[in-house]
């Protein structure tokens, strides 16, 4: 008999670091475009898989000397190779038991959520009036909460008791009747230290405007995220944190970038994405943008803080931050 225990043990053996299971009714209230029940209406459970980003993927960025480990091993390898391999093995195991399993990896190629966000990139139409336009886009962090894997921190990142924010996600829908885990109800992980806000290179997280959302009866609140500032900074737009800047970019004034003030068609995006040599090379070699700023606030600062509080299960003999953080003199 296929049980939740059997699925979890198998997924861990295949390489998942965290596995949680949620029930489908916990998606009640989700916008149609993000409701996985439109993907597999007969699904009885969603399985969440967490894959740690090894802490060492951030070491070279922290030192300012080796940036490739994060876009390659911290992003592309997990999302494009390792997690899909685990998803495939678990899907085959579930289907050998006579149930169907829909794998959902962390990669988007076209989504009706673009329309929700007001972006001018509509690339699909609904196949019938009662369905959302494809592709339905699962909200990964909310889905992880639904699977009992952790909480959403002020940074809007998923914080897990094992690795804090240092985790990537993948999911699976199945009609196997697997017993759900409870929603995470352990000690709060985020203590509103606000280091994610202070150390974010793109000033992308609001210190005072917040978003509240109730998921499966539990309320979460996070700082409003300016996704445009985030995307620009993360790919190297914050020049004092970008040693690969060699004159291609005009200085970007992050404070002046409003949310949804032009979407990803802004000329700054074009320049950072397509002209900054490091990003061009990173996409060519790793199939992923450079992620040059190395999640300075929402992952590194947060992780340093949570580790110093002894809140994470993944313990290290030495603290991560060993020297004063660098910036390039202006
Ligand atoms: S850095 Fe601090 S405020 Fe931000 S998510 Fe982490 S614990 Fe919460």
C-alpha cells in the first residue's frame, strides 16, 4: 500500500532534503491562475520537495572572488537537473503503484500569471471559459506552506527549520490518497530582525508596507516586494555589488523604480540581461542568469542571522560571515 511515509522515505533516498505533503482543499481561495486543482482536478495530495542550496555556493560571492557556484550549483543544477531527477523517480514509483503523479519543477516558460501581474506578455488563451489560461502557475512558497514545510518570512522567502531560506522547491500532484502533514506550527523562525530589508542591494523589500495572506487558516505577513528592483539588483544592477560591471550600464537609481512601472520591458532590464557579459556567459554556460548579488539580504543576511540564533537544524562548526562584507568603492 502506498503511504505518505513510504513516499517520503523514497523521496529522501532519491535526494530530497525536505519532504512535506499537503491536502488539496488547502488551496481554497487561491486565484484560478494559481490553483493546481485546475492542473489535476482529481489530485488528492500535493507533495513538496525541498532541496538545500549548499552554504558553500555563497562563499565566493561573500568573499567577492568566485561568483559562478551560485548560478550554476545553487540555481541551475538544482532546478534543472537534480530536482527533476528526484521528481521523475518519485513519479515513477507512485505510478508503479497505480496512481498518477504530475511533476512540477521550478521553471516557468509561459504563464497566465503574467496577466495577473499586468505584464504585457499574454501568450495563451483558456481552452474553455471555465478554465484559466495555461500555464497555471503554482505559487511555490504558498504550496510549501500548504505542505507543512515552513513559514514565509518578512523577506517573502520560505523559511524552513532545517535550512532557513537556503532551499529550492519542487512539487508533485497525485491522486494517491496520502495523509497530509500539519501546517508548520513550530517556533516562529522569522523574528522581524529586518536584515533582509537592510542588506537587500536593490532596496526591493519595503520596511513598512506589508502583504497579508491567510493560508489554510493561518495568517502570514511579509514586506511588500518590488519585483522589478529585485530582478534588476539580483542580476547585477547594483554596481557597488557587481565586480563584473565594465561600463555597459548606466547607474541605476533603485529608489526611482516603482512597482510595475514598465515591467520587464524597461530599458535597464534589457541592458542588464542582455549586455552585461557575465549574464550573457552565465546563460550560455549554465542556462541561468548570473545572480551576481548572491541574495545578499533575503538569503545571506537572513541565514547568518538565523544561524547565529541557533534556529536552524543544519549546523556548521564555523559562522558563515568571517570578514567585513565588501562593496566596490564608487
Ligand atoms: S532576515 Fe530577519 S526579517 Fe528577514 S526574513 Fe530573515 S529573520 Fe525575517
